[in-house]
C-alpha cells in the first residue's frame, strides 16, 4: 500500500495512510479527518483517491467522504482533509486509499 508521475497508482504501491480526527471545541464547527499519505517508494505517485469513514460511538458509519491527493514525490508526505458536517459527532475516523 513504483509509479510514474502520469500513470495510475499501482495496487502494490508502498504508501502509508495515517488519519486522525480533529474535533474543534465549538460543536457548531465541522470535524475533520486530517490525512497524511507517505510515499516510501522509489517513484512519484501521480494521484490517488482516499475514502474516509466517520464512525460513531458504536462504530456505526455516520458518513463517508473522499479526497484526491497527488502528486506525491518519492520519500515525501502529502496531506489532505475530509470534512464531516454531520451530527452526532464522530468518535473516530478510518481512511484508506481506494481503487488502483
């Protein structure tokens, strides 16, 4: 989870996806999935899509959102945000890349 800058992301691309949920103190502000994608491979990643699932206290899916990120140079980290405007507040978020 070796690319060309203009090609699609390969399924075996050495990418690490980390996400954390940012919850502002004001309950009227949206929550955000702050996502970092690190490319440990030798080649740049042209573009990829991330899917984030915001989960409630019982791990029920509250909402899913996506973000497109790229290019990500070899050895670099790119960042993205996915925003959740819904209610109830999410307790955690899980993000992963989608597609090839």
